[in-house]
C-alpha cells in the first residue's frame, strides 16, 4: 500500500507504542510504501521541538533521518489551498495527491471531515 502518515501519527509513534507505532513499523518492514515531503518533515521537527515534548536536537535529527531512510521523498509540483480547515494539513494532502497514495493515515479531525 502507498501511504502518507500525518504528523500527529508520526509524533505518537515516537512517544508512545500502540497503533501509531504499528503503522510506522509497516513502512520500516516494507509492507507499506511511505511518502513524505520536506514540508511534512519540517512540521515534525517543529512539533517535536516544542517545550512540552522536551526532545533534544540530536534525537529529532535521528528520527528525521530514520523517516527519510524508509520513505519516498517527493517534491510537490502543485500546491493546494483552502481545502483543509488547518492550512498545515495541505502538505499532507499535496503529498497524497502527488504520490498517488492509497491512504492518508491520520487522527486529525480537520482531515477526517474531508472523507
């Protein structure tokens, strides 16, 4: 399966076990083909850098490198606007469109209402 994982699932997979970790492990095990963009990776860095998570820079860099190793990084050729209520979610949608993915994996209500 070709998938895009939303930032909230990446963050949950880093801090907790359970379904988010299982989702990411499917890409690690090459069961799913994961797609990311620089914008998605930048948002992961921004969220993990927030004081409430207290993650040091080296750990964040390691996590990003790990994601890059298991992902297909694509460059979005066409930006979208005003699709999601949260403009940050447009990066997920752009990646999904450009990568022609089968699924967007998210727990984000702003994306789920689009279904």
